[in-house]
């Protein structure tokens, strides 16, 4: 088992003829992800790396039964592409595009809710269920099958930590990069709930960062609802207030959203917070040992 | 992106929100002329992109032209939170019956635009939120309908308790929402919104921030940008595909990815050092990008050592190493550099760097400790 993507995933790649879309479609296919279609308006009938290309998501769904979409279109057109997938009946949309205007995301959120579409991103590296499906731009070779669930707001920091987990023999059920934007799709609590309900997942690693209060909410959720152990790490303890640290959402504004507040919330919820990424495997080992007592 | 109060007032005015008259002045002579022409009590207000101008002495009431000149002399050139005041706004001093707060923000949790109002106007809303959160009324706006008349009116009634005044205020809320949407704002604040003894409602002070991701479709807003020296450096880095924020430590960092870059800064601090900057070079191994990044890092004279931290995912470490070697051939520097490469093709990358004699390590914590050690030499 796993969450969100697996062997049954039938993926359509929106923006498949662009540079990034083309490159990552081939990487995902190489990993074994079932890519059934690509979308690029005006290019229906062509194939790319053996993947049939359609003019619209609706055509792709009709012809192939695609149930998941990944979006590589430029930021200015990303919200439109997400809605196109949602309106075509796609159940899960992963938006990789970086730099999407916040109000575009606010505008489409209620429509996704009405259609029952789940969204991950934008500005995210995607997700992977090792051994089953890679839907994103994550470097496949660092992941390994196992029973740790993984959620992160960051990209390369995810790779850093997953690499440590894999080296310490902690394989993963599913790893999800939720992205660095202030208004995004599925967030910590949604995914914690999915991991809590996934029988294969034994523990969860959560990587947060400064900005917003999603980590505080996650801490409260863990304290109230979760039986599985969670280990956390928070990036940005040395970040100055009022400055956007690369990610649009990583900013301490009006004195809130600091790493200290987030770490305190996790500590209060009984969630150990690693001082540096290297500590995560050991904390995980300890929490799992406590759990099995 | 932030703008000055006088610019926010102009946007308010363009959308029909009542704002008292004001003149922007760069010199004391201009202040004198403006005060003389207004021929009444005025307020002289520093125009800098920082909060707490009042507390810093950057806002002064002037009853006479002489007072205004004195205020202009004091305020022009003064320093507020490290920023030099280069211009002031001379504006009508309005008689105030009562002050209110009105603001719109993007709310991450509800994923909507939220209208916030409070009868506690004229003070910083963060203070009210901390000490008297019950005194803030929040209303989450449905993005599909926008802010509707009845909603604005009901919120305004809570503040004014009088339908005539509530209708005037509601019309301001709706105009504020319209301009918020049309300018891709991330914050639009009227603080204070004042009620005068003549039952007029006016926006006395305004603050607006905008979404950097949306500036591509907001040419009028972009034209208002007045970056300070630090921001100019950040914008220049951005144009080269780098995200750079200067800090006050002495260990320069160059990292691929924002989360890893933050974790790198934290790691330096954890081991007793102090990071000189945040620098995310993104996913490319292009030598030009590494050169640009090194140039920015080394332009900070506080930097005593550089820590390069790369986790190769899709980016291959051997490509990064080649880029680095090229970059270092061009940039001759005495500043010691430690390189950490891990992930895809790390071994090949490290082998290439070994030939150059650069100290290389394979873990982040080793790199941080090494950089700190080198910075002390």
C-alpha cells in the first residue's frame, strides 16, 4: 500500500512537448510510471517517447482513461491547466510549475473542491511511491521501498533527508513534496491523515519551514488524532524576518511563522524535532522502538 | 513587493476611496511651499518602506508653516530602521472622531482573501491581534462571488452601528477589494480609516504589498517599485536566476534549492558559525550561474569562507563540479572554499574537484564545520 499514486496510476503529462515536460516524462516512464498520454494543444496525433499526444486533457481522458495529471506548463498558464484537468475528471493533479500568482490559486480552489479534485503543488517536486510510480521531478535512485511516509515543503532538502533515510535502511511508502507556495493544494494535515490510514506506513517524517502556521496545525493534529510516530525538521531558524527565502511561502511576516514557534508546537505535541537533518534517522529509530514496546 | 504610503494613497484615490489631499516633497523648500498652499494644519510624514514610522519620529503634526518647515528639516534625511528618508508627504491634518482598521490579506489556511476590520484603528494590527484578538472581525471572501454588498454592509455595521455610516464604509471595503484583485495585492491596509466630526469617512494611511509572482501582468505596479540598495542586489540576483538574501555573518553559502539553503544556514549556526547569506542557485549546473553566484557572494566583504552545498538530484554533481572549476578559473580569490557534493554522480564530481586541491567533503555537517574552521584562520 501507499498513498495517492501507485501501479494503478494512469498519468497524463500536461505540457509534454516543453523542455521540462519532455525530459521528466521520459524519466518517469523509465522509472515504470504508467504514462498513458501527453497534452499539448495543436499536437494531437503525434507521439513522444511512445506516449500519444492529445490537444486537450478531455481528449486524453476519453482515449486513455487517465486518472492523474502532472503539469509542466509556464506559471502564467498553470491555473488554467489545473482547471482543465479538474474539469476533465482527473482525480489527482500535481502542479510542478513555479511562480504561479497567488490569486490564481485562490480563484481555482473552490472549483477544485466542487469537482472533488485533489491538488499537490504548485511549485513542488511531486511525489513517488517507490517501486510503483514516480509522478514528479524527484531523483528516483535515492528512494527505496519501505514503510516511512514522507512530507516536505522543499525539494533538495527532501532529497537530502530521503537519502539519509535510505542509507539507514528506512525505505518509504510514499514521499510527497507539497511545495513552497503560500496557497497550495494538499497540505500537512491532509497527508498525515492519509498516512495514518495507510496500513503499510509505520511512521512519518515531516519537513517544514518558516512561514504560515501549517506546522503548528499539523502538530495539533498529530497530538489529537495520530497513533503513528512522527519526526520533524524545520528549516529557516536563521532566516531574517520579512524576507522571502527562495520559496514564496517561506517568509516570517509580522513576527509570526518563525521556526521557534513551529519547533515549540511540535515539542508540545510530543513530536521530536531534529536539530540537523543527520539526526532524523536516529530519532525515527528511537520513536519506532518506543512504539513497539 | 512593497510600495510607499503616497503610492498606496494614489491607488486608493484611483479607485474612488476618499483620501485627504497631500503633496510629495523632496526638499524643505517644497515642504514650505506645500504647507503654505494648503494653508491649514498639516501632517508631515516620512516616506520609507518600513513600519513604525510614527514611533521613530517620522510623522509630525504642524500647526503653522514654520512648524511644517521644522518638521521637514527634522524628517528629511533622518534614518528609520536603517533607511534614509528621502521624501515626505505633506497632507491635510484631518479632525478625527474615531479611528478604525481595515485590511485585506491572502489567508493561507482558508485559501481565500480575508477582510479584517477593527474598531482599534491607528495602532499596529499585529499588536491588536496579540493582545485583543476578539477586537478583530475577520470575514473570509468566497473567490467565486467576490465581496458582496450585503457582506460588506454587515461587517461595516458591526463597526459603525449606524446604517448611513456603514454604507459609506461598505463602499470603501468593496473598492478596496476591487483594487486588491486588480493589482494582485497580497496586503491592502487602511490604518487608520477615520470618521471625522462631519461624519466623513477617510483613508488616512495606507499600506500595500504585491505578489512578486504576478508582477509580470502588473506593469503599473512594477513601475512603482523603488528598491533600496539591499533589494537592488536581490533583484539583480533574481534576474540571473539566483535567490540571494544578505545576512550579517561571515560564511558565504551557495546551495541548490531553497529548503536546503535554509537548512545550510541553520547548520552553520548550529556549529557556532554565522551565515553571511541565503543563496539558492536552483537546479542548473551552468558554469555562468556558478560564476554569478560566486561574484555575488564575494562582493560581501564580511565573507571569510565559502561553503558550497550541492545535493545532486536531476542535476549531476560532476556537471556542477565542472561548472565550479570553470568558475574558479575565472574568479581568482583567496577566500577559502569548502565543497560538499552528494547525490547523483557525487563521486565523479568529488574526484574532479580533488585535482584542483579544493577541500571537499561528503556530508553537510562536515562542510559546515570545515567552513567555520577555515573562516577563523
